[in-house]
C-alpha cells in the first residue's frame, strides 16, 4: 500500500501543469498561499472525521524543518514561474528530470553507472526538447531561458527533498506543519510583492481547490509514505512516467501540441528510465 501511495502521488503531479494553466491569472505567491493552506488543513479534516485530537505538536528536528520548507516552497514557486516564462510542455519535461536525479541518488553503489547512463540519455532528450521549445515559444527566447532555468532548479530541489525523505523518520502528518509555514511565507511574499486577485471565477476556484487537495496537498502525504515505507526502486521507476502523464494532460486540455521534438525528448527520457532501472536490476540479479 505504501508503494501504491507513491504511485498515486506521481499521477497527481502529472496533472499539476494542466491544472495550473487554468490559474495563470492568480499571482504565484497568492496561489501558493491558498493551495498550501488547503494542504495544511487536510490533516485536521482527517482527524476530525476519525475523532482524533486536532492539535498534535510536530516531532521534526531543525534539518527536517529546513529541508521541508525549502523543498516545498522553493520547488513550487519555481514551478509556477517556469510554466509562466517557458512553454508549458517543455518546462514540464525539464522539471520532471528529477526522477533521473533521484534514481542516481537512491541507486546502490554497484548500480550507479547504469543510473548515470540513464541520466545522460535523459539529458540528451532535454537538449532536443529545449531546441524545439526555443523555436516554437510564444514568448521571446530570453523569457523561455529563464523559465528553463527555473524548471531545472525545480528538478534539483525535488530530487534532493525526496532523497532526504527516504532517510528521514518524521511523522507523515508533520507535513501539515510544514505546509502551514509555507502558506505563511507565501502570504507574506504576496503582500509584499503582488497585488491580489480575489475575484476568482468558478473555474479558477475549482482548479485551486483541486490543486490544494491533490498535487500540492494530498500528494505530499502520499509521497512521504511512499518514500519512507514503500519500494523506493519501483517508485523511482514509475516517476519517469510523470512527464508523459503531464504532456498528455497538457495536450488533452488543448494547451500544447505534441511536436516531433517533444515526442523525441519524451522517448529519450523514458529510455533513460529503462537504462537507469531495468538494466541495474538485471545487474543485481546477475
């Protein structure tokens, strides 16, 4: 069940790019504040339904607090910026290179060479995708490049956050406290740097709630369970399917076209997954 929890979290993240496009009118810090407030409240709804005490103090140490806040806040603000500066489908493929990085980080010493080889293949796909994205971007090349850099930073942050979770022993429900801190930081940044947009349409409100419950809410708790108690190798392997889920979702919602460069890039990234995981497992059996 823990491994399945990780799989469900991955599917939720695959839907985030498409859902986020519907909320482009909402400033990013405001969007983070709303979504993480919903994420923080999920535990309290669960405790209310199960008639547990509502307030439970966190058991995290300083490192767990720091990694949690930087991981969740840093990843998501860069995520939304990446989607706004760069073409959504290209930015998404770069962001979801984090499974390649995570595969290297969790690989055993004897299998790292396969994980590294898979990462090189995936990076080749990224180069192909960026080249195509710069040609088709509706924004100028400088804006697209900023978006690509934000996307790359997302990949680095989430890979390290996930690896840290696999080594941590904190309570899964402590994520509600991390989400609350991220919501407060986001609200402060919103008040300082942005003008609020609160006249949300019904579609925008529904999408924000869905993001808060799913990709930026329930998915965190499920991922925590999966990385700590599930089969990390299986979860890392399934994670490579995230850009495919995201790309198909963007295409089905009508936000992006499936160009040849994107198909080639996605194919190379999936091939990198096979090399990183399947070949390494065969080596273990041999």
